[in-house]
């Protein structure tokens, strides 16, 4: 949960406040705005034994492209999203986002980049119960202690775009599951991220509510021009993405 909360707010665990300046001026032009994973591997050590989950995953995504990550439960979809989203360091390999080699950045710069360039939507909304919807959506702009100019207006505008204009002062408990997930989508987009990562975003919703949330997700993604990566079991959701990446035995295959 700490990991998720810091993902939502973008703060680093050490509270440091360093500017992300990892942009590599020498990056190829097609990489400058996109995402590149090169030979990404991730293993966990459990009871002294090594469990390899990702074994050399490579792919490239262009600006504003959409990609579904599919595969059976336990195939490493969430692990891949965590590594792409800087929540979990890979055992080997590199991830480059908009020209920055993420895991070569110092921790503070990485936290700032996570806050400014990456939005997360999880299966659970992780809205903070004691805060209003407006405050929750504003949360990513409050990281690093200063509220960014125009952020409050942007939060209200995003909540209007997800159909919650008249709920700004409501607490999460006063909303339905679908409404909470729409607020989580608004929160993820607050800082205009280059990359939106969604892990089973409709996994807790009934079919009709999931379909409405999916429509909204793709509409906002198009309007905002963010890259979108969705890990999902849902064939319908996967079919909405321009590309599909299948995970099997720790490797990926473009379907
Ligand atoms: P998926 O999202 O496709 O269901 P996950 O990425 O959650 O798959 O998990 C892939 C494998 O990695 C599973 O075997 C899971 O138990 C293991 N795993 C995930 N996170 C951890 C962790 N923090 N520690 C140990 N094992 C983990
Ligand atoms: Mg998962």
C-alpha cells in the first residue's frame, strides 16, 4: 500500500526533492517521446530460491500508442507494469521513457519523474477515504510540498470530464465502484503523464460499469495523447488497444 500511495502522490520514500533531468540528448528521435524496454528481467527471491518472473522482455511503444499486456494469472503482468512504472527495479535490463534511462537516475529524480510523467490506475481505486474527491484527484500535484499552478482547476476539469462535476466535495465512500474508478483515472491524468499504466482497471467492476469506464479511459487517453499500457484478463479491454503483448514463461510475444 505504501508503494501504491507513493505512486499516487509521486513522493519518494525519503521525501527528497531532486529534479528529474535524465533526458539523454543522444537518444534516437523515435525514442525521445516513447517507451523502450530492453531485455528486462525480474526475479524474486523466495525462501532462498530464485523465482524468475520476467526473462528478457523487450518492446518499444511510440507516443500516444496503446498496448494490452495479457497472459494467465501469475505470468508477470503486474510485475512488468511495476518495473515500467518505476515501482520495482528490474534485476537486469533497461527502461527508457521520453529519453530518460529510468534506472540510471538517482532516487529523488526517479521519484519526481514518476510523479510527473507516469500515471497509475490499479484494480482498487486507492482513493484516500478522509479526503474529498477533488483533494484526492489533486494529490499528485501536492507532491514535493508545493501545489502546482492551475492544478486545482485541472482536477475539477478532469472530474467533470469523467462525469463527476457535481461530486467534488464528496468522500470516496459516497460513490459507487464505477465512480471511484473514474476518479482514479482522473487522478492518474492530473499531471499530464506521458505514460498511463493500468493494472486490471476494470477487474472489480460489473460488465456494464466496466464498459463505461473503458470507454472513458480510451477517450481521455486519446484527448491527452498519453501512452497507455493495460494489464488485463478482459478480451474486450485488450481488443481496444492497438497492440497486444502476451506474456508466457517470462517472455513476451506480440500477438
Ligand atoms: P500477474 O499480474 O500476471 O498475475 P504477477 O506479476 O502478479 O502476475 O506475479 C508473477 C509472479 O511473481 C507470481 O508467481 C507471483 O507470485 C510472483 N511475485 C510477484 N510479486 C512478488 C513479490 N513481491 N515477491 C515474490 N514473488 C512475487
Ligand atoms: Mg496482476
